[in-house]
C-alpha cells in the first residue's frame, strides 16, 4: 500500500510503499531528508493500494 508520511521533526512530506501488516504493527521508517525515525501509522496517511504488476510474456 502507498502511504504519505510527514516527518514530525522536519516536516518533510514523502510517499512510501509498505505492506499493510507493517503499517498495522506500527513499523518505524526513517525520513529521507533528516534521518529521523518515527512510526508510520502515527504520522502516515494511506493514499492508495499498490497493485501487483502483471508479467508481460
């Protein structure tokens, strides 16, 4: 799933793709701008599901 996260330290907004179970467990991610780690489910917002790509033959 796609999650839009906002870093609570520097305010940087970015999108990340993670599994739904990681989101539900409160998995921590690091801000790509300042490196601060925070739980994605407290500072993230689900923006969509990532659908598996179909294999082309």
